[in-house]
């Protein structure tokens, strides 16, 4: 039930045929004519064309098995084999490749969405090592993603609450509990790589895997400098309004006192007259 795109005995020709008409899957022997072996062809097919490979080989030594485990192949079948075994191997390999392609598409979409959002995002594993920064996080922290990835969160995300330094262990603790406690966003001061102080609002949440439970944490934060400025201006306006209201009340009281004093004097003069 499967069509054959081509049959060749060497790596370069296999890559040429696959590039001309990309197949759904490649069946490869490990030993090929020429300098390229089956492992290199499988890697090139997967990397350049997204074509999965299944090895059909008579080699079963430990070194070969170890190389197969480390390779990008989707199956391994020893010669001689029965057609039913090959059919099952092909179907399993195609199903696995389809699932991986679907997950890769979801990951690309997720990564694109995370990169493009305005909020800064940092992902950390269970040990507190940074695994990802989006562009907004690079901009706010002053760290580039390649430099920050693999570093402890404390080295990149240095924050304080007032004069008290907040360590990553305390910051991530709510997200590491099996039954995480929902906490409101916290307002902290971020110290950037170029020694600037930046007011930020930070939210922390766990990253869960269906099979392994909590595998890390995600920090989402945003620059609230403008909000702080508006709040300061609002407080200033409110203070000025209170001062103006007090001044008006004082003026009204003085006016009432003057009227209360002048009216009896004028009425007394009229009565005397």
C-alpha cells in the first residue's frame, strides 16, 4: 500500500531523490556505498527536509544500538524481517512523526505568541535555572536570551521589595507547591543589567506536565513606571484638591464670621437711629 519514490545505494543520491520529491518516510541501511553512512543521511533528511527514517540493518552490536538510540531515527528493524513487521514499523514511525510534527507546530505557535506579547516572560526549571526569555524580558532585564539561558534566576531577575532583597526561592515558592496558592501580582523593584531600578508588577505560576507534575515556573512581569507616575500625579492632584477644599472652607468660615459681625452692627445703628 505504499508508493516508492526511489531506490538508491548511496547517501548523496538519496538526498537528491528526497529533495526532488520529498517522501513521507525513508528506509535506510546503516552501511551505504560512499563516505556517508545511514546515520548521516537520516540526520540530513530530518534536519533539511523533515523526513523521518527507519533503519533496516543486519547490525545488532552494542555500538550500533547506541548510535541508533542517539540518532533521529523513528525505528529499527533487524534483517531478516517479515513484511508484517515492516508494515507495523512503518505505521508506528509515521504516527510518531505526525505527532511530533503537530507538537512542533504548537510549540512554534506558542513561541511566536510569547515572543510577540508586550509582557515580559521568563521560564525557569524546577532548580531555578532560566530556560527561556522573550524579547520583552530581554528589554526590561537588559540580558540577552543566549546569555541568560542556563543561569540561576537570581543572577538575571534581581528584585527587591522596599529595601529587602527577594530571592528566587521565595519568589517561586507559591508556584512549586503541588497545590499552588493563587497570589495577586506583586509590585517589586527590578535591578537591570545596566544598574537601573525599574518598578515592575510580577506574577508567578507553575508549569505543569501531565505525566511529571510541576516541571518549572513562569514569571510574567511588566514595567509599571508610567502607572507609578500617573499614581503619583493622581495623589498630588488629590492633595491639591484637599488643600483647595480646605482653603475654600476656611474662606467660607471667614465670610460667615464677617457677616455675623457686620449684620448686628448695622442693625444696631438702624435701631439707634
